[in-house]
C-alpha cells in the first residue's frame, strides 16, 4: 500500500565514519565493558566456588516470595499508571489544539521529578492523615506495599499521561474520521483508536514495568522489601560482585525478556509511524463513566503537581534550620550539577550516533536495538556493582574514586533513553528536506550544521533535559559509586528521609525541585522554540 | 436532501468561507471543484459532522445536523466518506474493514452484503488480506466499499483518485458510476480535476475565494439522473 512518507533509505546525511567509529565503541565500552567484566568475574566465581554459587542461585521460598511481591507491585503500578494515562491522555489529546498542549508540557516536565521528592510529599500527607506514624518514620508503615503502590503510581502518572497522549497523537486522523462516520464514538475509540495506539502503549507499559521492577527507592523508604534492594544488601554484606549478579539473575531474566518483548512495538513506532502535526480536534462523544474517569485521572495529576510544591514550601518555610540545611547542602548541589551536566554533555553525541543506527532499516540495526535497550533492564545496584569491578583497576590513571564514576553510572542508565528520544526525532524529520539540502547545500558539513542539526534540535533538547532531570533523581547506581567525601542531593535527601529532620528534608526537596524545574523548563522552552521554527520552515511529514 | 444555509468557517483568523448556502438533492451526483485551499474539503467535513460551523446550519433529510451549538454525531447522518488516502485500518483485514460499519446488522445479512460488495468491485480474492498486502488502487476500492457498506443516503468523496495513475483512475470512475446506479444514493464529489467531475457528476459547483462562483449543469454520461 502507498506510503505516507517520502521514501528515503536513510533519513539523515551520512556521518563522517570516523565520528561513528569513535563514538559507538565508547557506548559499548561504557555499558558492555562493566557488564562483561561482571560476567567474567561470575564465571570465575562459579568455577572456584561452585557450591556457594549454587546456593545463591537456588531460589529459596523467601526469595521466590520477594520476587513475586516485586512483580506484583510493578504490575499493579503499571496497570494503574497506564489506565490513568489512557484516561487523562485521551482527554489531553481531545483538547490537543487548546489547553491540552499546555497540560502535556506540564506532564512532560514532571516525569523526571525525583522519587524522593514524591515520597516526601506523600509521607507528609499520609502522616498528617494519621496513616503513617510520622513523617520521618515511614519505615514503620503498617501498609508498606499499599503505600508504595500509591506513591509509585502517582510518581509515574505523568509518564503514563505523556506516553498515552503520544500514542493517540500517532494515530492517523483520517483513519479515525473514516470510522466516525460509520460507528458511534465509543466503538470507534475501543475498536480503532485504542488498537492503533496500542504499539506505543504496550511498549510503554513494558518499559514502565521494568523501571518499577528494578528500582527500590520508594519501596525501601516505606519498608517494602523489593528484589533489587536485596541485590544492594547482598553486595553491601559480602562485597562479592559475582554473588550479587547470581542473586540478580532471576530478576534479570524477567526484565531482559520484557525489554526485548517491548522493543518490537517501540521499534515499529519509531521506524514506521507517521508523526502527524495536523491541526485537528476530535469531538468524541464518549460514555459518561469514561468521561468521569478521564477527569478524575487529570484531577489526580493536577493535585499531585500542586501538592508537591505546596508541601515542600510549607515544610521548608516552617523549618528553623533552613539556612543551615541549604548551606550544608551547598557542596552536594555542586556535585549534583557537575554530575548531571557532565553526563548530559557526554551522552548527547554518543546518543546521536547510536540513534542514527537505530533508525536504519538494516539487519545490523536489530543488534543495535538490543544493545541500546538491554541497559534499561539492568537493576541500578547491579550497574553500580559492575562499574566498581570494571573501573577499579590498579594504575595511575584509574577513574575509580573520581566523579567520573557517577557520571558514567548516569550515562549507563539514561544514555539509551536519550538515544531512543533522538531516534524518534530523526524519524520525524522530513527526508525531502535533507534531499533538498544535499542538492543545494555547499558541503556535507554545512548541510549538517545549517539544515540537519536545526531540524533535530527539539529531540536533542528533550534528550538533554531528560538525561539531566533523570540524573538528578538517580540513586540506585550512584549510591554505590559516588567517591568518598561526596554526595548528591538525592543521596542526602534519601538519607534525611530515614534520619534527618522534616525541615531539612523539605528544604533539600525544594532545592532539588528548583534546580530540576529551572534546567528542565529551559530545555523545554528551547524545544518549543525549535518546534515552532521547524513548523515555520515546513518540517512536516507528507 | 442536504441543505447548507449561511454557513461560515474560520481557522483562527483565516476565513475559509462565509455565508455559504447550497442544496444537494437526493440521488444526484454533485461535484465541487476549485483550486487548492479554497475550502472544498472543509465543506465535506462540515457536512460529515467532523467539524462544527462557526455560524449557519446544515440539515440532512430535514433534520438539523450541525449548527454552532449542535452537532449530530457523524455516524447518525447516514453518510459515507471516502478520503484522499484510503485510511484503511491496518490491524483489520479487507473483510473486517468493510464489515466495520455493519456492526448493527445480524451476521448473515452482514456476510451477504460483504459478498455483494466484493463481487461488485471484483476484489473477492482480497477479502482476507491486510491493507499492507494490497496495492494503492485496491486499497481505494476497499475504502469505497467500506463507505457504502451501511447503505448511506449520501456519499462524500474527497479527491479519492488523486493518488492513482490514469488506468486505475478510469477503473475507479467506472466503479463509482456502477455503485451510484446500484445504491441509489447522492454523491458529493470533491476534486480539482474537471475531467473527473464531468464523468461522474450531474451538477458542478466551482469554489473560489470562499464562495460558490459558478454553477453548471453537466451532461454526465454516467451520472445518475
């Protein structure tokens, strides 16, 4: 059948091969170097201590229970977030030419807000409602799993909303309208819109499930022991990377399988979708119960956004030692900003090189897809453990014990995400514009700088803002590789949530949120400007 | 009959048309031609209920269908719509695409109708194929069958042949004429090509600068009378 997009085998100008040849090995070294070292170490451990290895590999009933509980929590959170996302996202999509676009940007802004800030907000509210015994005693919670589910679902809701909105945006409006003249809207929504939006929804749900499963931040705050925390605890007591890896294997089997399963629909979305910017607004007449659910989901999102800021301001304002806290956290802020900026700056060129491989329709791109998405399945404690083994080498130029370690840890976790975002942007560029540039442009370098780069700038800005913002909240890997004498704001906030005073926690949370909002808003403003520019110059897929 | 009375439509500050009035009689084929961007597609979308007029009203078979404050659901207007692109649903086979609009018929009636339509268009062999497994011309035939399957009283076609080559175009025109004769429906056909509209329509309207400038009776050899 006819294609809606001009045919072009490669949607980007050929890169200087030397740049590709230099950047892609760095990607492989950063991610697969530590993983390979961990694998070799584990093989050695199995050979030298087979009994111990078998003992760790053997799944005790306690560990089976822990794994099932973790999977149950992740499934519950994913189900809630995707259902809430579909409800709120479909409403935002229906309002896409009006207020919807602003709500979408607000949700995008809130996605990477650190888990610790969410935990602080909800601990405060739950303590004031008498559900928790006190703000700084969340670990005494009587409903650890329930509260973990609640807080994690709310923390991930903006992601669910953005994913769903994007999924609906990708549905060709003509296909919806063709159905609307034939059937009532509820049937059109369930039989046409949802199935056509399902590739991104499934991929999003798969990745979201994995993110929930590998992260222990929120459950550990509320004393819900999850499997990834067990990996951290094992390494903390034995200091044996191989033992931690063997312990993580059952979790890895689940997460890697899910990532590989989710990769296929995501790939089809990025490689085949028609990214439309047609100005249309569907006036769907949906059943009353669904409209109520849409409004409730959007209401919860707004409530969450307002509550986060309100709780932080109120708590910080009532703190007597606010100034002391902020002063004490000064060096941590500098470390945080340095790590985040370093990781962002180093990630972007590598992510761009990787993204250019991901959008190619060649057999080799399958291998790059696997290479790019596997890191998303690795639990953060295991990332930290593998990095310690790989980078802690004797010699004068060892990077171990320097700030390069947390920078690499953040890159390990979020560089693949940046590559996926940029790949989506590469596919949104109209290849005819690049063809025109190659005919009329002066040279490849000029074409790259004056045509190609401005066209993909929105994706690069989103990727940069995303890496920076997620880096602020990174805990699981950073905690293990942060050099002695240094700390990030997230680590300090995590520790305060266990031991500190509420005012200190709030002040830190406010500071983190301030840095986060300032950087991410700047990124998004640049994106919006870029989008406007590309629209003016006709960057529209045919 | 479709009655359009004093309808205006703006996109932001851009006026598409203003105070437009038009009658489309039953069982007649009406063509609307005009340069790109003159408002042809917008007019079809207003008739189908996919957009709301800024002022004026549209009635279908004497019943109010659209006004600034009221919008009858598109599926309740007894209208079929064929877009410029086939817009087939990629997750459904040809058969499922055509059957989609027959959701309120009993199973045997649906199957009978499907067989009739596939035979008329000579594409019975494509019934179980997915849209990506058929050609552009075949896809446009399926889109036409899907639109007329529920036996609408009015069929709207928005430049349906613009992506086809001359041979396919001729074959498709012949199919449209056959269907018009068989189905006893009115047709509103939008195109910028006079040769196409002359073959299909009984009457032709020319859109220019947001207004109907010219009305011509076309001696349509194949159009319904």
